[in-house]
C-alpha cells in the first residue's frame, strides 16, 4: 500500500524565521523537499536528512515547468515518501499551489496545505507600509504584475478607479507600463507609490515616491527583483521599525561546517546582518571505529573524558546510544571540555562539565588537566583527526595516562572556484576552515575585516600572509558575534 503524501508548505517571505511552526515541523519529518529559489536556504537545515530538489523560479533564469514540478510531487509520493513542496510566501497567493493540488487530486494522492505569510502583506508591512489603515485605505487588492503571456493585467483600467491599496507582485519589469496604465485611466499622478526590493530580508531596500516619479527613482536606485510595487494613500505612512539592530546593513561572510555556519548565520541575521554562507567544510564521522567502541564499552575504566569540540560531544552522545551504554556508568567520570558550546551540548543530556578553561585553547585545557589529574587516573580524549598536539604533549610531559581517540575528520567539499570576498566581515572558526578557504581559491578584499575564533585559527592565517585580523575574546560563536558588534560600534562612534 502506498503511504506517500504531500504537504504544500508556505515558507513565508524573506528570512527563514518567518515560516510557521506547523510548516517547520513538516520539514523536520519529511523525506523529500521540493523548493523554490525564493525560499531561504536556511529552511533546508530543518530537513537535514531529506532529499532536496530545487525547482526555483527567478526572473530571467531557467526554472522547471509547472508540469514537471507536478510530476516530481506525484512520483515521489508514489514512492511512498512524505514530500514537502516548499513555496515562497503562501501557496495560494500567485504560488500555483492550486494547480499542484489539482494534480495531486487527479492521482488520488493525500495532501495538506500549510499557509504561509504572504509577501503581498508582509513585505510592505516590514518596510513600514500598512496595506490598510482606517480612514485612509479600507481595502487591499493583490495583483500579479504580469500574466502567463507576459502582458499587463487585463483589468488595469478597473484597478485605476479603486480607492484602496494596490499591491503588484512580480511587476518590476512592467513598472513603466503599470504606472502608465494607472495614470492614463484616472489614477492621480501624485498618488503615493513605493517599491520594496528583497523584502523581509536584511538586504531589503525601499524606494518611495509618487506615480509621477517612481519610475525615475527606481532607475536611480537600481532596484532589482524580487520586488513589490505598492500604490495608494497608505504609502504616505511610515511605520518602519524603530528598534535598531546592531548589525543593520552590515554584510558578513561565514565560513565553516554546515552546522556552524548555519548557527552563526542565524544569530548574525537576527542582529540585522546580511549573510553569505561559505559552508565548504563537512564533518565526516568515523562510522567503523573499533577504538571508540572499545573505549566507550569500557568507559568506567576512565576517570576523565575530554571533549574539545561540539562535534566531538555530539558524536560521543550519539555513540553511547548506539552502543547502548548505560549513562549511569558515567557517574564517577569527570568531563573536561573546551568552550561553552561543547559544555552546552553535554548539558542537554544532563551532563555538566567539571573542567572548562577560562581561555578556550587546547594548551589551557592541557595545563588544567595536568594540575588536576592524579597519578593513576586515566583520561579518554575524543576529538578530531587533526586535533592540536599541544594537549597530548602537555599530558605526556606530566606522565598522565591517556587514550587519544579520533572520532571524526573535518574535510573540504568545496566545488567552488573561489573568488574575492567583499563583505564587511568574514569569520573563521578553525584552522582547517582557513586552509580550505584559501586552498579553494578564495581571497579576501582589503576592505573586509577578518574575525577568527582563537589563536590557533589566527596562526593559520599567517601561512597566507594575513596579519590583520581580530581574535574573539571568548572562543565561541558568541565571542565572534560580540567582536563584530564591538567593532561596528567603534566605527559608529567616530
């Protein structure tokens, strides 16, 4: 029996966190995601293990035909899979969701529609334009800026006579014709008009004017799609947010593994930054690892477990479960970690680190252990393939008995030919990240400020003749963010 089904999920508009909780939950449980180019790629992180198929639609660029998209949904559902059709905005607001539902109905495939925040309402709203306002605009009319035949909406004459707010989606290329159609059919040329580009993203820009000058203003500002055109008296109002975000209009290139760049990217975006994720590193867990299996199966032979990264902590917890090791065996074992992030992973499972150095480096952790571990106590180190030698050198010098078990490797999977990064800032969270970045052919412009997580990462930069950088005070994501905020504040004070 075929148990396949399809969820048509509205991704909302703009940033990833405008999706509904219901939509997010669908992504977490699905087997396949069929998504548009206009959806924020961070949403795909929720569907980490799902097959991902891009059928994106961008102005002037190739995209899948609607018939092909329908066929993909039907084929995947017929394989017995749970499919999420992730659509920008709301599925039924010029999203062709209705056509997809009809295709599913014709093949008797179970489906559900999850509403999304429509750009028609939210984009003007976030830009400070209410689409309705008492005594000023009592109705809103949502209009597609072009038809399937790439012509103007046939009812432009009727739209010109309406008193409410007109919202044109996907109409930037037709702006002069829309303006002409409205003014020639009776709409006053002094009627307020606005264009919101990249709405609901950090890189949003808004051009305000009237029907008389909006075309020239758009040309001067070099407005680019995706953009929404808003016409009506409500455009006179400016309800733009007055809560200032510390990184508003700043651009940050984030390097590292998928997980780290996603986490850091989300935090920076919430502070107003525009993000360029260069997540070319991947964590390759050692699946067949006899040394690790043996160590954890006899974990009560150790007095200390040392974890030097969040990746290592997650693999440790995961492996305990896989081997069915009873956590009660850990009751007499002390944990030593580098960083609050690593400690935080353990805390999720009720394990609280006993040793955390004030400065998050392998050398500092090694010295703390040397001062703490007794002569006959044993230490188990679980870490990456190319972990710092400083830690084990310090332990060896102090005659501490340890097993150094490699649990994963950080590998580059960049298929990019590189390029010059011109963001205001770029972040590096590991020496392997630095090496992979430059070996992949990337370079950093002289106007881009470099922020690295610690001294070891900074040392890697020296190999590429880079001496101008900032080191985070705390060696974690929070430290990187605070370093950028502090630098931006310092700039604004001048």
